[in-house]
């Protein structure tokens, strides 16, 4: 299968709900925490809600249906 975003008839109009993104984005992809997420986890650890070990191992996960996910192309 060849996916060519350059020839897509709704390119730049419907990239946010493109099915290609859902097909190509792995659901189990672990991502590093961004600054805000890391700050939140650090505060949880400081308050004793999670252990330092759990806080150090925390990762983010991209959900294929998330509104912030961008389509390829």
C-alpha cells in the first residue's frame, strides 16, 4: 500500500481525523514525559503518592484518538 499525503483530496482540511494516523501510530509507544508531566510526577513523589522508583520510570503514552495527534504529511 502506498500512502501519499501530497495527493490526498482533503489534505490540510481533515488531517486531524485522518485514518492513516490511527493506522500508523503505535498504541503502545512509550514517550518521555514533557516538562509539565515531569513536574506533576515530581510533585506526586514529593507528596508520597508514588515512590521515587515509580516516578523515575513514568512514561507518557500516545493515544491514537487524542486530539493533539497530527496526521502524517
